[in-house]
C-alpha cells in the first residue's frame, strides 16, 4: 500500500514544482505593475518617521510615468534705451572736433544818466583848477552825464562828425556824433552852435577829446562880431575974449 502511494506523492510534488517555476518565469502584465505601484504609494507614510506596515512585493517594474506640471518661465527682457550723446563734428581731414556753441556777450553801452548842469565855460574853469589825481577821478564820473552847451564849430569831417572847439583856456575838441548830414552841411566854420547830448568818453590824458552821442542840434548862427561905431568928437567952442 505504501509503495503504491509513494509514486503518486512524488508526481504531485513534481507538478507543484513545475507550476511554481512557470509562475516565476511568467512576465507580469502592465495592469499588475500599476496596481502594485499604486498599492506601494498608498502604503507610504504621511510622515518620514512613520513606519510602513504594508509591504507589496513587486517582481518586475517596466516603466512608471508620473505627471509633471510644466512651469512656464516667463523672462522679461528689458529694452535698454540708448543714451543720447552729442555727435562731434567731423572735419575734412577725418578727425573729430568738438562743436562749441558760441555764447554771445552783448556789449553794454553807456546809459544816459543825470544832467551835469554845468555850462561849457564853467566845465573848463573847474577842470583847469583840478589836480591830476582829481582829474583822473572826475573823468570816470563823466560817461552817461548829459549836457546842454554851446560852442564854436571848427570842422565837419567826411564821416559826418561835427568838431567843436573848447572855449579859450583849454585845448582839445568836442566831437558830436550822430548829427544828420543835412544839418551838419548847413553849419559853417565859426558858427556858434547850441547842442545837447550825452558824454560818451573824455580822453584827458593826451588829446582832451570829449565825445558826445545822442546829439541834438538846437540852434546855430554866426558868431556876433563887435562893430565899431564912430562917434563924432564934440567941438568945444573957443572962448572969445572981449576987448
């Protein structure tokens, strides 16, 4: 009886061993692999220190693809604004030369000031009695002062300048600028001219030339001359002596 059972038992063991080898050699399906991975992820602890109590045996993993959220990286490229620079001028030789903007500096003319209130004769008298230092200081106060004088005309230049003489006691000349040509052409030498104007300059060092601008000719006429009137000498009657 025992001999008849032994072959059957051996056959059963061989069959079981063959089935086990076949199960080990079989390739797991993709569904089984995904099920095993899902079970493994579900069994992962919520905290790193928590132990895993459920173990899933995976025989073979073919491929696991996890969805990755694409992060759109937007890079803004700033647009540099080119700096505005001055372009130097190029000369004919090819070299660059800086262009300088000319700055016009207006020349300040002499502005009309207060009247001098001196006659020409008084001006000559006062100036002749000044020392050299007083003259130097006095001359600096004259530009801009206005005067109203009369003097004897000496000449009219081709440029239209009317030249007047100083009174006796002072050499030099008075130059009248801006007199209209038609007016200057009517004045003869030796005429007495009444005029007004503004003192522009006075050269007291060498020529004693006093220049007037903004001139206005008020009147001109021949200088009066003294006339000799003959007066008859009274005749004294000779007394007649009586006899």
